[in-house]
C-alpha cells in the first residue's frame, strides 16, 4: 500500500477520500495525540507506522528502538506515526494513553484507534506491527513482533541512504 493512500486514512480531515487512489476505502483517524501529521510533514521522508497498544509488553520492547531511530535520523529523513489500537478497556481511555505515551517517551504523532477501524483497514493481526514506507510512499517492509531491532534499523537506514 502506498503511503499516500495511507495518508487518506490518517489525515482524512486534510485530504479528500473521494477520488483517492487508495486501493481500499479507509476510515479516518479522528483523534490525534502529540500533534497531527500533514502530507507536507511526511512528504519525501521514510515513514514508520507503528501499530501498538501501550500496555502490551512486546510493544513496550519496540519503543526504545523507535526512540533511538527518531533521535538518530534527521526529521527531514524520518517520520514516525503511531496507531494506538487498545487491547483492554483501560487502554481506550484517552488520558491513560497520554500518560503512557509520556512515560514511554513517545513524542511522535499517535492516532487513537479505539474502534479498530485502522487496524482492520490495514489488515493488522498482531501487536506490535511496523510498516516502513520509502520516500516515495511505497511500503517496503512490514515487521511483526519484537526483537527485530536490527532489521528495523537496517531497513530504515537503507531507505534513507537510497534517496
């Protein structure tokens, strides 16, 4: 799936969904934490879309690598966008999500997906899942689960240096 098609979902308030080249009709993200990305803020960047829930231990294990990549690479080269799809009722509460984002040091934009609309639209089956898009918006790699830090970093690094 192309990143621009994904932006139709994530930024539906900014981009019209009718006439989109998206391969499937995708639901909008209505609630954002840590700011809302724009097409301009993601254009020309390698983008990691991280699908997680804050209380999942596997998701927590991925966060340090995402933070490291967010620090290592320039903001003009890399963007991270989170999709929080809760596993428990406690994780659906916006203030709990906010507190946990601060606690885990997640400073990139995160869409709240309490209805699992984005989860279903992207065919996600497991927490955590990272989808990595190149600078042109082409999905290059999907990583499911934890313990794949080297793969995540090497994929991002190779896409950034490919310019």
